[in-house]
């Protein structure tokens, strides 16, 4: 499992280089609950990117009722790029990181973006 280092978008511009998706999955810090992932699938087949929910329920808050939280599973087609997020803190582990897994990693790249 590899730890992704998020980039921040700046008004003056940010250089973005993609990281190879790790076969055993990746982690990324999500301290503010607004991390965005960019996943590019350069392979010949569709893949699924999964972000594991750590908290399976979110408590009621203000006018919002208690809510069940499921894993995020996003299909990324062959040759496609998708943005996933923002990812709420219900997906953070005890260290404030999210866990990301991929159904395939050949020719798959990822970048964590912290707004």
C-alpha cells in the first residue's frame, strides 16, 4: 500500500504528476473531508475504484437524519479519467487517511487533490 501525497490547486498554477496505482491499494490524508481523487485508466478494460467507509453510520446532525454510509465504488472505463470526491470524513481511518483499492492497476494512475 502506497501513501499518496495530495497536491493543492493554486491560483498561480500547480504542476500535476500522476502516481501509479499500487497493486495493494493506496492511502491518502483527508483531514478536512474534502479530498478529491483523479483516476486515469489507461488499460484496455474498465476498473472499479473503491474507497472504504470506516464509519458505517453517520449520526443525525441538525435537520439531517442518521445515515448509513456505504463504500464508494466508481467504475472508470477503459481510456477514461474520473474525478472522485469530495470524500467525507466518514471514510477516514484513525489517522485521518482514506483507503483506496483498485480492481486492476495495469496502466492506472491516480492523483490526490486537496482543495
